């Protein structure tokens, strides 16, 4: 058995790509449009780790322009990524307007959410970084 990907349904493909690609730093590895089924699939991977992918599934609006509401997405759990510098990535995410819900106060772990409320866990590769501001003093926000 081999891990292929995790699928996440998204309501706004452009907003999701801004989050996953521009802010989080994933790369688009392939895309397919399915007009008969009225959906688009976009596969993303972390640079250097194209074997572990996230599949964004965008179901096109219905004939009235309505997009399906997928709810709070808490039933999914989270997607986790190991990162080389958790502080630098959290700062980058903030520069892209992403709220750090669980700051990396311990230099080890943080949580953010995608535009579709998918929880993303960020884990420092190797040993935790030394505690540093502004992260040490930053409170949790919302749920993650």
C-alpha cells in the first residue's frame, strides 16, 4: 500500500490556491477539468516531496450559481506538514493575511486554517526552535 493524497473540497478555488500555494508554499503538480462531472481537481505538494499530495476538489456552481456548503469541516481533522523554520513560515502566512490560530509558542507546533476551514498543522522539523517573540506572548485564536 502507498499513500497517494488527501482530498479537500473547496468552495473558492482561487482563494484556496492563494492559501495553499502563495501563503503555505505548496506547488501545483497537476490539474484536470471534468466538464461532464462539473468539477476541477488540483493536486498540490510540498517542494521536494511530490509523493505526498493534497487534492483540492472544486465542484463548479450549479445552474443557479450556487456553490455547495461543506459545513465546518471539523470532521476532516487536519493536514500536517514538517517545516524547516516554523517562525519564518508563520510570519509568511501572516503577511498573506492568514491568522495563526495556535501560535508556535513552543517553537515546535502551530495551526492555521485554509479558506475552507481545513485545519493545517505545522511542525518544526528536528528539535524545537528556542521560544521567541512575538510567538511566546501570542494567544490562541478560535479553534484549530
